[in-house]
């Protein structure tokens, strides 16, 4: 696997899916996107006890094994042991150095400011910044496109925008300097998750009209 930022990162969030059954069904549905360039899937199950998290991470890996690259939002050691393609760190969990287990993996981190980018960029292949627009999956104040532009200008690694993003506003994120977008509800809550992902990928793959 090439260690490069995707144009579209689908965050398969357990809470957003609503149940473990629907979460695993989502991951199985996204298997149809295997071989599609520029797409990756982040597996996220926040707040679970360690033993349950390990079980969930293993089940998710099995469900999505034949699909796009899988990135685990969790410990690098677990990601490596289960055969994940990458690891993602929340901003508060950034390690002081690249863990040995993470060295061969695609690495990403969440950031919320230019200062956080400076801490993260020596550790990761890309960062995820947001929320840019009002998120659909949780209550949070949006940072806006100007903040995204500032983060992109400060970063030496690609920046993916997240938060309230759909095909209608993805191009605005690219015009602000983002290398791509990350989404939760836009795919997780869609009746046809793979179709929704393809629409988003088209939105970030096509040249944007500067007059839009």
C-alpha cells in the first residue's frame, strides 16, 4: 500500500451507525469500493472498554478486509497486530515519537489548530482538521473555511477537512487548500453507503470551478 493521504476518508463510526450490526454491515457494503483510487476507511469506536474495543476492532477488520485500506482509530500496536493498513490518533493522544508498530503503517491525526499541526506533522502522513461546517453527527461549533485555510498553510503534510461535508461543499474545502475530505454521516447514514462515497469521491476528484 502506498503511504499517502486519501482524497476521501470515510470515518466508520460505531456510534453514528447506531448498532454494531449496522456498523459491520456498513463496512461490508464499502468492500465494493476495493481498488478505487483515493479512498480509505477509518474504523472508530470511541469510549469502549479495552477488551470490547479489541473485539470490535477485530470484527471490523474482518468485515472490511476485502475493501479499501482500513485505518484504526486506536493503538498502533493493535492496528499492526490485526493487519490494519493504518493508524489514526486523536489530537490528545498524539505520541511523542512514532511507535515502532506504527512505522510501516499509514499514519494520521486529528488537529484543531495550526499549533497542533506543528506537533503532528513529523509523526503522520496526513492530518484531519475540523469541524469545518456544522457536523451532522454531533453538536460542535464549526471552525469555518478561513480556519481550514490557515491550517493548510501551516501544514507540511496533506490536510483533510471534516465536519458537515457533502458533495455540495467538498470543492470549497479543496479551494481552501485541503487535499481531500473526511466524512462520517454523509456515508454512514446514507441508504447506499458505497454510492454516497462514490459521489463524494467525484466531488473531490473533479477540477473545481473557481467561480462556484
